[in-house]
C-alpha cells in the first residue's frame, strides 16, 4: 500500500502539509475551492484527496496569526516567504493573485469559513469541528502548489495480536514464526508501532521457545 505525502515542483519550496495538525490553515485548488477536512485528513489524506479529485497542485492558505504564531520556526514560515514558497497579501485577492489562485474563488471560500465560524456550528462544507477551525484575518498567506507524491510503500506479513504470522490460505498461525516492525503488514509502520510490536513479540516468542523446549 503506498503512503502519500505532498511536495512542490522540483526546485520550489512550499510549507509541509503536516502543519494542518498544528495550525489554522486551509487547502485549496487553483480555483480557490477547498478539497476536504484538512485537520482530520492530515497530510496523507489531503494528498489522497488530490489523487481522487485529479488535482495537480493544491495551495495552503493561512493568516498573520499563524505566520507569526508559536509554530513559525517549526514550519519555517519566514524562510518560505523569503525563498518564494509563500506569497503575502494585505487582502485575500492580493495573496491569491501572487500565488496563482483565483482571487474570487478564494474570497468566496474564506467568506464561507468566516460565516460558518461565526455561526458556531462549524464547517458547513467538510464538517470541521476542531479548535483550529476559525476565520482568517489579514494579512493573508498563500503557498506555492504542492502535489501528491508517494514517499513509501507499506505492507507485509499478516499477524495476529501476538505477532504470530498467519498462513495466507486459512489465516492459521504458523507455529514459531513471528513478525515485528516494518515487515509486518498488519500494522502501520511507525516507530512507535515498531517498538511496541518488538516488545510484545520478544516476550511471546521467548515463552513459545521455552514451551517447545520443555
Ligand atoms: C521516508 C520515510 C519516512 C518515515 N517517517 C517516519 C516518521 O516520521 N515517523 C515514524 O514513526 N516512522 C517513520 N517512518 C517509518 C519508520 O522509519 C519505519 O517504520 C521503521 O524504521 C521500521 O523499523 P524496522 O526496524 O522494523 O525496519 P528497518 O528500519 O527497515 O530495519 C530492518 C533492517 O534489517 C536489515 N536487513 C534487511 N534484510 C536483511 C538480511 N537479509 N540480513 C540482515 N539484515 C537485513 C536492513 O538493512 C535494516 O537495517 C518513515 C519511513 C520512511 C521510509
């Protein structure tokens, strides 16, 4: 199974879409239309949405409070602005025009967000209810476009909760064969899963070996 990420065109810079985890920002296409619930979808879900909707290049939009907020150095906003990965505008239209996004489309999108946030009922388009969902207030920032890319492939051996490998034909555990970490396709391979599976399988495999020897 491929895992998706987003990257700008070669030679360009753009902010990482992981910023949707921590900052108020929206993802739009070149017509200024949002694609999904950015916060719940996270970077991989946003990239998947680009894939589904055949969007080749989506733009991150946020405001001054984010640009100079607590995560400014983590996401390198200042550097992105300097090296052309971000465009600033006193108005939405100005920032949109500089980045190559439809000014009318983006104005409409941000007006809808502002209306939804003021109503207290949350995002009418994609159901965002998280605390980062709010209206943007100028100056505004729009990024260069990033597109979906595949950054790794996941998959492997199917295991049970003891990390005993299952036989493909009938899902029966194969005695004495265990899989942990990235080789194990039943878990998403992240470092925490890798370590947890190793801690579990170590005990289980050792107990199985002791039993087999006694
Ligand atoms: C681009 C990328 C970004 C990632 N980002 C993150 C992230 O931000 N956060 C996160 O938690 N995880 C991330 N991961 C996932 C994480 O790195 C892996 O899940 C983790 O490293 C897997 O650990 P592992 O010990 O199971 O396997 P590996 O780290 O792959 O270790 C397997 C080892 O076995 C060795 N080996 C292979 N065959 C043999 C052989 N026949 N004999 C002897 N040795 C052999 C290999 O050389 C290797 O050293 C990322 C992975 C990639 C590829």
